[in-house]
């Protein structure tokens, strides 16, 4: 969704923040894929059907908004809540070695989460 948002928002400061968050998420995904690969498993190389549906819904909702930048900020902030919650649940079920690696990633996600909620004027929900 960050790629779509980055292509559609107009405000340069927001574009810069989204590009930074996108880079952080790409790095996080790469790190997680490397961790899965190190265990001898094959990491996923694409998103899920649910993610594709969320992305299409975001496109529709933000496309109809009178202020597209604001709509993307609010949509991404809500998405960050779900991502953070899911990540924390997975971390709680991970082995000790995996949990240590995931804690580093969690701090990155918290930073993105705070960025988006600060812009949206909301809190974690």
C-alpha cells in the first residue's frame, strides 16, 4: 500500500515520509525472508489474497476522497494498527531465537506506526 500511496500523494513532505517508511518495510521484509531462509524454509515472495483485497479497497476509498493525501494517511494509520497487532501476536509465538530478531523489527514497526498516527492525529486503536 505504501507504493500505491507514494504514487498518489501530492505533498512533498508526505512523499518523503512514505518513501522512508517504504524503504524500512522493504528492509524489514528482506530481513524476515532471510531469517526464514536461514531455517531451511522457503520465504514467501508475494503478498496474500487478503492483502490484495485491502490494497484494492484502499485504492477505492482514497480515490473517492476529496483530500487524497489525508485519506491515505488515515488508511495507512489503520493498516499499521493491524500490522503491528499481527506482528506482536506472531512474536509471542516465536522461538526465543526468532523472537530476538523480531524485537529489532518490532521497533521499526513502532516507528512507522507512530509516524502515521501522528500525521493522522489519532492514537493506536
